[in-house]
DNA sequence: CTGAAAGCGCTTACAG
DNA sequence: CTGAAAGCGCTTACAG
């Protein structure tokens, strides 16, 4: 059986309190005693029991992460950012991934039980009252790629600016009839991107008719179907902006299978810069999101908020609540460049 | 502050033992009492503290997963399989991802502390003695995409059969001069695939000279460099088998950038069937691995092994130790079909 | 069917 | 600098 703190104490000839102090190096311990304890730890291959430690200290040293259960490299990058930040701070990572759409939010139970000291929620369907309920237990929460307002910190990509830059770029090519393939509303991304597009068009005295805005769901094949719909229009669009790369790639495929060329007949651009986008032909012009950074910052912020319960609110308000991380234009071939 | 079991007990007018019994429904409790307790739980929004429960019961209800820190959809799919299986069994998932190559194995500490009831290790650099050390603590371990022998269960893709099928397919096209772009040795995959290839060639009275076997590392760009090397050969290969799709795609790029055509001048095939492979032109012929299933089975097996410590070995031996999951040929265009 | 109590393995004031 | 002891919030034999 695994050694306990009692075994170590006996082996080193000290009390368990001293062993604990050495291991957590909080109080002063004499060098000689410390050495003896450390030696005993080594010899017995002692590892403090995480439950006992958590129960006694009321800290888990664990960061919780809730992320949509979507097979998307996008989310994978966020996880890496969160994990690196957590590791950097000496925290473990407990991950729960959430089916989408979620009718029950049982995953939150995980975090209501004192399992985690703080948590990061990524692009997940949550209700404000649930978040506040957890925050009220003293567990700081930070959102990534999602915002619910109140005093919950959020790290988002600057979708609006990114989409503006893309739209300006398309107009720079001389395109006037643009179309948009929308994503779902599970995060406000798609709407923000559309809004930016419409704003830029309006600034140039242009607009996009409703028949050129078709729904999609961000997932495989939905861009294909949406593009087929656009190809029915009496007047074809000159350029199609898809709310993410996956749909943009599918749209390109639909165009090509219908005997038209990208970008000569119809230009196509996306959003996200997934790895595949540089491999297809023509390579996809898109917007790169700071995905890894989003996870990293969100985790760092969440961990920074850990502390005495009384101060949660105060600490929350010390920094700007919403951080918009820059999204940058990646110009390749599919736009006509 | 969060309600404890004492609050619930007082509120329901029973002892904490009874509350515990209701919540874990182990022993008989009268329906009336049960109802009163449940009502109190609801009213106080009680959630049992995970640490206290873990400490008292000596179970965490958590499955640990260690996975390489590689940005690869391949591993992402394994995580999903593991997670689905864990959720299915009512287990939480604690994930640690391991930089590769790993000189320290500190992530194992996480699991030496009683944090998890069982663990799954995916394609990770581990030493047998470390695994046995953990197993000796009564924590069952299952490997995925890796095998270290002894009595540690392992779930692997059937690399040998998959590679055989691919090689036969290439020979069926009439190709006789094959080349191989190898992966790293961090898992035995690459060697197994090469071995199968050589076996099939030998069975047909053929062989592959050492100058047609070039090293790669599975990662971005390594296929490109390897292919440039192959293009230096006085006699070019007719078909190139890369140990994974990523390298195969890079190899295709190298060929095309040198003014040759795939598959007319040189055929290229890969292994893994990553999403990108169906998007490139020509679409890549490859071998699909049962990645999700590997994770799913490994997790199910690990959880099944949880139980009284005395029986770990016995339970381990009850089922076949190594499970080879089928890898199937996906024929597209890059092979010449 | 239910309660009282020991025990899980730590941390952390409190004394000295 | 170090020890003795309370306490963290549960589970689970043991009685009754």
C-alpha cells in the first residue's frame, strides 16, 4: 500500500506536522530536519494523497475546463493554451466536454463539489444563473470565446475587426456582390462577423440582400449545402465569406464540382485558419484567430482570481472584464490574390 | 458557503449516515426517509464534496488520461473515445498531456496520489517500471497505441495488416519500385508498417533498397524534406508510402512543386486518414485507424479493472492482453485509382 | 431501517 | 523550530 504521512514521519523521527511543513515549505524548518524528512520521502516514495490534502486545505490545485464536444482543431488549440498555463502555475487540469446542444448541464456538478479552484468555460451553452451559482461558492469562472455579461471575465477573438478586415480586402479586389454563409448561434461569432461585413458594405454605399445570406452550422457539409443554395441565385455572388474555414472549404468544393472556378468565377474566404486551409487548392484566404492565446490568457486569469472568497468580486473587477484578442487576415489564393 | 452533509442531515432530521446512504443508495432506506433527505438536498442545493468522498471511500470516480502534447486530430479522437466511455461509466476525466520527448515524467505524480481510480496512457514515453509502480498501488493501467509487454493491457491499431493491405494495393497497380518515408520511433507504428511492407514485397520476390527508405518524424514538413531526398535518386520510385498522412501530404506537395504529377509520375499513399486527406488534390489513398474506438475500448477496459486491489492481476489476465483493432484501406486518387 | 462513531490522510492554528 | 491536536466532510462497519 502507498506510504502515508505517518509512515514518513515515523521513518524520519518527526511529527506529521513537520513533514507537512517540509512538503509545503510554508513555515521555517531547520535544514537538518528538512533533509531527514526529504530523505524519508524519497525512500518511501511518498506522494501526498490528493483528497486528504484537498479536504484539509480546501484547495484542489486543479483548474476545471468545460469545452464543447466538437471535433474541431480550433478547440483543441484552446485546450493546449489552457493546459500550458495551468501547468505553468502548478495546476492540474480537469476537463469535461459538453455535448452540444446541451439540455442538461450536469457537467457543472463536477465543479460544484469543490473539485476545482477555478474554471474556464469555452464556447459552451451556459446560463448566467448557473455561472453565478458556482461563482457564489467562491470558484472563479472565466469564459473563452463566449460572453454572458455581468462581471464574468471573458476572452474573445476580435471577430468584428477581423471580419471588417476581410470585407475590406474583398472590396479591394473589386467584388461588389458578396454572400455570407452563417454559422450557428451557439456563440455570437457568426453574428458579429456578419455585422462587421454589413457595416463595411454600408460604409461603401453597398449592401447584401437577404438571399445572399444563407444559414450554416459550422460543421462538415453545411457549407456545401449552403453553397448549392447560393448557386441557384439568378445572379451569382462574386465572393462568398463563410463564417468558418470548414464551411468555406465545403463551399469551394461545391463550386468546383459545379464546373466553376475559385477564385476566377467566385472567390471564397473563411475564418479560423485551420491547418487544412493551407493545403487545399486554391489555398484559402482566411482570418487567423489567436486560439491558443485565448486559452492561455483565460486560464491565467482564472488562476489569478483564486484566493479568499471575500475578494472574488474585487479581484474580478481589478482587470478589464472583456479582452478582445486580435484576429488577423491571412491572405492566400482563394480570394483572387 | 456550500452546504455540507451535516446541514442536510439537520434539515431532514436524520443522521449524516442516513444522508450518505440515500445519496449512494447502497443500503435500504425507508421511502419516507429517502424522500425527506432528497427534499433537503434539493432545497439546500447540496453537492457532496469530492475530496471528502474520495478520502473516505478511497475511490475517486475519476479516470486519468495521459496523452502526448501533439497538435494532431489523431489524438483528439482518442480523447473523445476515452471521454465518452468514462462518461458512460459515470467517471470524470483527468487529463495530463505530455510533452514529447519527455525527459521527466512528472505527470505520473498526478496519478500516484490517489487522484484516479484507473488510467489510460496513449502513445506516451513511459518506462515499464513506472507503470508497474503505479499498478502496484492498485491503479489499473491500460495502454492505447503503445505496448510495453508484461501484463499491461494494450489497444493498438493493426498496423501490420493495414500496411500489408496498402502494399498489396500498390503492387496491384503494377508498381515495383516502392519507397517508404518513416516516422519516429516513439511508437512502434512506423517499424511495424515498414515490416509489413517488406514482408509483402518479399512474398512477391521484390525488395526495397535502403536508399528508398528515408527517415521522417511524423510532423509538418518532414515529409517534404524526405521527398526532396527521394527525388535525388537516379531512379525515382514509382510509389511512395509515408508512415502517416501528414508526411504523405507534404510529400505530394514536394512532388508537385518539382513539376511532377501525382499519381501519374509518382503515386503517394499515407496512413491515418486525417480529415485533410480527403480535401487535397488528388485525394489521398490511406489507411483508416479506429482511433475513437481505441480510446473507447481502452477506457472501458481500464474502468472494468477497477476493484479490490488483490484482484488486479487476476482481472488483468481475464481478457486478452493485446487487442489489435482493424485498420482499413481507404482508396482515393493518389494511388492511381 | 437508522444512529453513533471511527477513520480516511492531510493542513494549520496554537502552544511552547 | 517543532509537536499535539483539532478539523476538513465524507463513508462504512457495527450495534440495535
